[in-house]
C-alpha cells in the first residue's frame, strides 16, 4: 500500500462542527481506492475521520489507457457523434 503526503486542504468541512479539515495520513489500496484520516482544525471539536475516495465510473475516455483499470462508463456520458467537421473536438453538454 502506497503512502502519500498531502499538502492541500480537502474541500469538505467537518460534519460535526463545520470546521476546516486537514489530512493527517493517507494510503491507497489500489489505483481506484484511497483512504485518508482527516482531522477537524477547530480546537473545540478535533474530531478525526477515516475518509474513503473511490473512482467508480469514467465520464470521458483517456488518451492513455491503463490495462489494469476497467471502469464502467458513467450513465449518460456517451460521446456525441462526430459532426461534418471531423477536425473539431466534440463536447459533452449535459441535458442534450
């Protein structure tokens, strides 16, 4: 299991008090699953949580596929058909 040092603050806040969270430690089980311990920075709270981040679907295909990763396509993420001008990249626009 690879260990990682994180020098960023997670975007989430403490579910108990709303305070800022700081990552204390993290490790990966494999390329698609990562665990972290995060701690609330509010001195009156100080709660520590175990957080799980998991890649579950691919929305846009990669140009450098990893043969060991086999994620399903996210529902509704199919690329639009190529237009008459095949030199233009196609955009995925939600709701269309």
